[in-house]
C-alpha cells in the first residue's frame, strides 16, 4: 500500500521500523482450544469510539513499567509503525503527561486491519487476571 493510501494524519518522523506497544486488557487474551494455548483477540486493535484512534506507545521513548503502571493484569503487544501503515493506518504522536512516548494509530480499523495487526504483533507480556 503506497503512502498516498495513508490517512491524512501520519507523522513521517516516526520511522516504519519504530516499535509500537499496545496495552492488552486481560479480556482480550483468550484460550485457543485448537492450539492448546492463549491468543490475543482482534478486539485488542479496535479504535476508541470517542476519538476513532487506537492508543499506543513508542517503545524507544518509554518503558514497559511506565506503560503498565496502574494497569494491573494487562499485557503488552508490540508491532511496527510500518505494519500499521501497510494496513492503511497513520501513526501520530499524542503527548500524554502521564506516560512518555504516547501515540495514536489513526484510520478505520476494519476486521481485515485488526486481524493483520493481531497476526503481525508479538506478545511481550501475557495478560493475567487481576
């Protein structure tokens, strides 16, 4: 997908290789009976209804401890800005005084987009039931 297909909101100063971290709520971590293990649901990659954006963190600008502070039981998934962009999403900084490196992934999260992010992410920390 070319750059022209990206949403108008995209920050080109965030390189494609930049690792993005997404907090994973425990209810988005479900058993997969066929595989005999847990897996992340595509619900983990949906937009907030109020803003039509998905919150992420630029890994190089924060720490796992800072991202997960106050979010007992949450896990952490990682994917690249390039993966988001290759699926028609933009990546923009969204400063947050509580956690450095906050950003948004902007664009319509269709089922195909959420599935691509799910399949392309790496689980850094599995969620647990608090």
